[in-house]
């Protein structure tokens, strides 16, 4: 008859080692989930802030509005000049 001495100690140590690895992996997973949930909250807050900015009417600088008005006036003047009928003194080919 053959007997193995200390085999239960090896099984117990292996069991404790596996248990420790499972616990450590579970802890790492919990930390990762926690970090991801914080990132998600920050992203949701940023999205809400961007949506608020899009919902607000654009507040423009008065100088910018004046410049745009001048550009619009110049475009209108250019269109009128292009639509003008050339006089009889201008030769058309």
C-alpha cells in the first residue's frame, strides 16, 4: 500500500492561492468598474453642458455683427453692379 504524505497540504495551498487570485481579480475588476463609472459621469456632464450651449442662442460680439453687416452690404452692392445693364457706349462682343 502506498501513501502520499502531505498531499492535503498541497491541495489546501493551491486552493488558497486560487482563492487569493480570484479575490485579487475581483478587486481589480471592481476598481476598473468604479473608474469607468466616474468617467461615464464626467462624459454625461460634458454632454449636458454642450447641449446647453447648443440650446442657447448664439451671443455674438457687436463688432462681429457690424463686420458681417458690412460684408452683407458689400455683397449686395456687388450683385447690383453685376446685374447692371451695360450702356450703349460699352462694346459687347
